[in-house]
C-alpha cells in the first residue's frame, strides 16, 4: 500500500485510548514489548475470519470487528485467562474509510471493555480477512484446559443455548418470526458476550472448560476425548430462553435441537466435581451469569444424549455432519 | 472445512518435533499456554503474506513458508529478542497436500533451526494467505528499539546489501545474467537469513536497530524519525557483494542504487556510539556475520546521502515512491 494509505490506517488505529502498564512498547517498532507478572502464564489464541467463509463481504464492519474480537476473547475465557493484548492482521482489498471507521470504533469499544490493548499487527492489500492473536494472563497452574474432567464431575453451561443459531436462521431468512422477537435473537447472534469473568471465577473450581463455538454436541466431545472420559447430556436440562421457545412456537424438541448445535454462542461449557457445587455457587454469584448443570462425566468415551434419563428417541439434525474442529 | 480436512491439516502440523520447556500447553486447547522467565519481556510481531500481493499464488510453497517465518524472525532479531513461539493462521482455498507437505517441511525446518515452537493458530478456507505472530524473549530493558539513536553514533548494516533486489529482478525476468550468478542471487532473495544471533549480541551495545525490510533508505528514516535525529549515509561505504557488482557489470552506481532500495534482505541496520566500537567487534565476532559502518547520526531530521563526503550527484531511483511503512 502507498504511504498515504498507511497514514490513513495509522490514523484509525491511533484512536486507541487504552494504555496498559504492562505494555513497554506498542505499535511503531519491529515488535511490541510486553511484560508478564511473575507466577503467571500467558494464554495465546489465534483466529481468522475470512470474507466469504465466516462473514459476507458486505457484512456490517462493526459486527465483523465485534465477532473477530469476541470469539478470541471467548477462547481466553475458556482458559480462565484475563485478556491483556491483541495483535491484528487486517487484509483489505482497498482502503475504504466508510469500512474502517465503524470497524475500528467497534473493535476498540469491545477492547476497552475487556481492558485488552492492541499492541501491533499488519495491514496488507488483498481479499478481506481479519486474523487476531489475543493474549491473556492466568496464574500458573490454574488455567482451565479440556483435559481435566474427572469421572463423576457435573457438566455445566453458562447462559442459554440456541439463541445464536435462531438468530442466524433469521439473518439467513431460513426462518421467520415476529419482528420484535427476531430483533432480539439477531442481536444475540451478533452480540453474544464472551464469558471472561466466568472463566476467571472458575479458576481452581472447574476441572475442565471450553467455549461453545461449534455447538455443545461438537464441543463437549473435545473434553471427552482429551480427558479420556464419556459425557452424558440430559437434553431436558438444556437452558432454553423464553425467546428461543417462542421462536420454535413452543416446540421444545426443535429448541433442544438448536441448543445442541448452536455455534458462536461464546457460552462456556465446564466440568466440576460435586464437592465444588457450593464453591461454584459462590464464585459465579458475582458474575450475574446463570449456569446450568446439563449432565455428568462418566467412564468410557464419547457423548450420549439422554431425554428424561432414557436414550434420545429423535435424531439430532446434522449429527453426522458436525464439523469437529480441534483447535 | 470438513472434519477429514482438519485431520489432514492436523497430520501435517503434528510433524513438529520441537518441544520447548516453557510451553505448558501447545496445540489442541482453546489457547496455548507459555511461561516467561522472570526479568524478561516478550517481543511480539505479526506479519501477513497474501497471495497476489506478497507472492504469486503458484509460488513454491517451501519458499512461501520460509519467507513468512524468516521475515517474522527478522523482526525479533531487530529487537534483540530470542525466538520462542509462533502462531500460524493459514487460509487455503483447498486442502492440497502437494502444497501443504513442502510448506510444512520448510516451515518446521526453519522453526527448528531457531528453536521456535508452533503453539497454535487457525486454518480456514479462503484466498491463500499466511499470518504469523512470533514471540521472542529479551531481558527487560535490553530490547533494541528504533528510538535510541544518539547524535554522534555510527550507523551500521550487517551483511551485504542489494543482492535480494538483484535476485528479485532476475525472478521477475526484468534483468538477465550468467546462469550461475543468477542462481546465487535468486537463492539470496529466497533464502536470506534472519540475523537473530546478531540481534542478541547487540543487546547493551547498539543504541537503536531495525531490520531492512523496505530498503535501507526507507528503513533508516524510521530510526531518524523515532530518535529525533538526522542520518547521513555514505554510499561509498555500502557493503556490496562481488556477485552484485558482477550482476551490475561493474556499474558501482547501479549496485549502490540496488543496495539502497533492496527490501526483504533481513539484514539489520543499527546505531552504536563510537565508544562501543571495540565492544561491537568482540560481540559480533562469534556470529560470523560481517558488519559495516555506513554513516553517522547527526543533529536534525531526515536522511542525507553522501558520496565521498559530498551530496549525491545522481538521483536515487524511486526516491519519491518508497513505501515508508511504519510497523
């Protein structure tokens, strides 16, 4: 890109107000320099969003920025890490200020909310895509991994499940519903909140955790595989919002389908021993985020879905077609 | 991507042998976890290579991998940081094993050489591009930045300048020369070595440093701007290889032109006080990398080019068209 194009981009990225004390050097040198407190580990996650694959090229840039950062913050939340720094690689076909302005506004709004500082990156010319590398801090030995689930543990999820999938179906006009309800569900798809404070609160209490990015059915299997356990989910315990049930015209089974397969919710799925039930209640009380026990960790491997304690009599839509992505 | 496609990619990335002690958790969870030694800072750099912008879509995948990682390692070198960890975001139009196999082989070969471990990333479907975030370790307060040059300092470059530009001109068939010579210069373009050991050796000795990625003329201006000084370069002191002079048929001025504007060389440009000349000699002796004083730091601002102590009488090609990119 030509010099003036870089100047335009620099102007937008210079809008960042946040200056963390642990950033010794931010944008403008060959590298950024950051300092890590003694006895903390650094959690690092990278995710790309590519136009045409993860969002439409004409998607609202504010929503794209939100999604890119929120999905990465959700990975930090899943580790129990506190967000610290982010690097942004932005590939743009042209320098379009009507795209950059809302993108940066939305990006920095969310970054400020979670006290995460942009420390560097790269801006290149090419097909639209965004790659973020986020970093967070977690006390050594306290990170929540996928591999710690123990037989007998309870398995929980935060929030409600399925609203994001319902919102997406509405955006894609695959389904329709009352306008007010649609607006609520679409908002939940675009503005799902990463559960950073929950992840932090779960340190020392949860035995395993991950964020629900590909749907709870696909994601809990990562815990099962990496912890060498089986997981049993009781579909009647899945937390369903009143809006999701209204969207499904009260069809509980359809709502459960959506709850099981809905991705990009940024809810956390975690396991904890029965002995930690009280500790969990205390730790999560201040987060104001609800959590629900949806099953148990068992001996064996894989995932079983139960309905009122009996094997499911209905076929989970798309069961065989899930993209099981091991990050 | 479908499950089997992820399995294919996992297979290639599982080929990594390197396991650093400071990596508590690598690929396979929501985040990687790394530990930083007390009294060290973390240097972080992100660079993207996009097909069609930075390389041709049909470029040799081994060369693409080398360039992506080497250019990032060069940023660490410029800070005096020791490479530690890398995250790879790879966007591929299709899963092509004839592309992935040489890409990964080349990537891990270079990564192993510099003891840098792949700790995570993302693989997505879309137009071919590679974004790397590299991280390195540097003792706190000893990082080499662009802002420390002092009036009176000498200014140096490592290696020879201009070979990479000559190699590129041959690749693009803009110029031709003897086949053996062409092979040497093309190899230097594709296989320029990041000067990691030089960067490490310069800690505590150099006052400022950066890597030459856009040509020495463009890059030293970053030191001038961030250090609030002027820089004077004596073109007769530019280190020119015998091969570059042969490529230019002995036309020293053409060779100097190339030396001044050649990018992607991964040579370091640094400043150091005259009092440190002996320390520099000792520190760099073990690296087996030559270094050359090419000028002085002066009061004022901007860059002056001199020839035998007098202002240049010839026009530097493209002087007004340099892309001055402030990372």
